[in-house]
């Protein structure tokens, strides 16, 4: 059962009792669960606040190698692995019709000493496995309700809960998603934007085996991506296109949508059928000036929102969680206040840089596809051709795509 927490009237009063928690994580999605687990496993008294709502079926996430290492360190990967498919190769096909169209590019994980770039798993399976770990984790107290207002005082922060209780902690972690109430109340600068596109997502069954190859077609309306699922004859689809065409395709019956996917994929996987729920995802982005305020750290979509391109969103959120664990553990080791700006300064710098670089890459790729300008096509084609033909460059890009080498969190680094 959730533990009761007493809250005194004045959060900044010198006579206030010590915080029952060092950290309170708000948000029970994958990033919040991972952050709470990572902290609790280090002996940091941690509260996890948030309703464990059902996760919509039909969405998948490609967990890159660093994220898999992190989940393994948290004890969650064992339950996920049997339901995940390796991404051993990535093929990129320019289907824009450009005059500067390069030949198809093939990237193999074995070139950088990995079995796979990452593993594709249904989102519901990932979140449920993390929930099971959280419910059994010593030192982690669950408050399975929504958070209300947060008062961030000099010595601690206090969260009001929807059910009338309260939680006090020296650091609050906002993992409450793209519409984060904690971020909105923090005063942090936010920039958000939209694209004239939407993405259709669903699961597919197909006649030909995928052979652990993820294939991405670059089209004039955006990327069309097929990502392997376990069993060899199932894949997930992310199809980015203009908003109008996306709405029309999403309204088709299953045979009609399957036929459209089959045509766009050039029958790569043979005959197709829809094998799961479908989604229509708006294409938008969001960034913050800093992921840190007084006694507050933002992770996951509270700090950055990416369109579903390049498997960046959740992997970046898990890096946030792993990096926050490093910052709090370092503060605890040195007997410093984990909610003080000084303790979070390194986290803020590293996470801000990582998010900006990933955001710039995803934004540039997407805009270059829909721009339909010859100079832009020439630059994109030349870049892809260089990555295909120049071995050291190709391997450097692959390594950076799997996990940034600069400031990689401890639990995501390769051992030995």
C-alpha cells in the first residue's frame, strides 16, 4: 500500500522535519518508472507519483543498445527480451524521386561489434515490465494517483496529491509527459512547433521474413519505416505523410490500409495484413531552455518532444533517467543536496546538449524531405552516400546513433 506522508504547513520553515524522500518522481510512464527504479536501487529514498494507466496497444519502441544496457541494470530487461526483435541491420532507401537520389544504404550492427543496434518491443510490454519491477523494488514507494500543485521551498519541495495526501522531497522529477503541469508551473522557457504532417502507426503481419532488418523509405511526405517484431513475420509501421492524406488513409478499412502499405513498401515483405490497432500521431516538437529549475528536473517528454522519426524520443528519455541517477548518486555520495542547482548543473548541461543535437538531426532530416529543393536534395544525397562509402565515417555515425560517446550515463556504458 502507498505510504502516508505528513506535510507541515510551511515548506521553508527551519524547523521542518527531514524529508521522508530524497526524490519524488511524478509520472508513471517508461521514463518516470526507469528513473524511480534507478534511484531506489541505489538506496535513494524515492517516491513514484502517478496513475498506472493502461498503455495503448499497437505502438512499439526501438530500444537502442544503451537503453537495453540500462534496462538490464534495472532488472527489467529479462522480462522484455523474449518479446523483442533485434535490429541487426538498417536499410535506408531514397524514394523521393530526386535527381540526386543515392543508392540504398545498408548499415550492419556487426560493423561496430554489436549483435543489434537495438531491439523493437511493443510499448505496453515495456511499461508493464517496468511496473512489475517498481512494485517489487525496495526503497521505492508508489503513490498511484495524480499529482496536484507543487510548492518548491528553500529546503524541500512539497507535492499535493489528488487524493488529499502530500509528498515531501528534496528533488522533484517531472516525468509527466508532453503536457507536463510541473513544467508549465516552473516558469522554464519552452519552445514548441508543429509539422504539416501526421504519422500512421500500426502492426503488420507479412508473408516474407524481415530477417531482423529495419527498412526506412525516405519519401517526399516523410519517412516510411518498417521495424521488425519477434517471429520473423511481423513488423511495426511508422508512416509519416501530410495531415490530409494521413487522415484519409487512417479511415480506410484494414484491407485497404494493408494494400496501401504494400504498395508504398514495394512489396518488400510480400502480402500484408493489419495485425494490431492503428494510431494517428500528430507531428510536433518541443524543447526547453533548461531541464532544471529550483528543486525540479525535467526528463522524457516533459523536457523534449520528438516526432516519431529515428527512434530518438524514448531513448533520449531513458538517457535522461540514467543521467539523473548519476547526478543524484554523486550528490548523495558527497553529502550534497540533490535538489540544489549546483548538484544538477552537469545534468542540465549534458542533457540540454544531447536533446539539442538530436532535435536538430531529426528536424533537418524531416524538413529536407518535404522541402523538395534540389540543393537540399543534393546535400542529403551526398551525406548518405558518404556514410555508405566511407567506412570510418559510417562506423562513427552508427556508434553515435546507438549511444553518444560524450557524457554517456554510467548504466548505459559497455562493460569491460
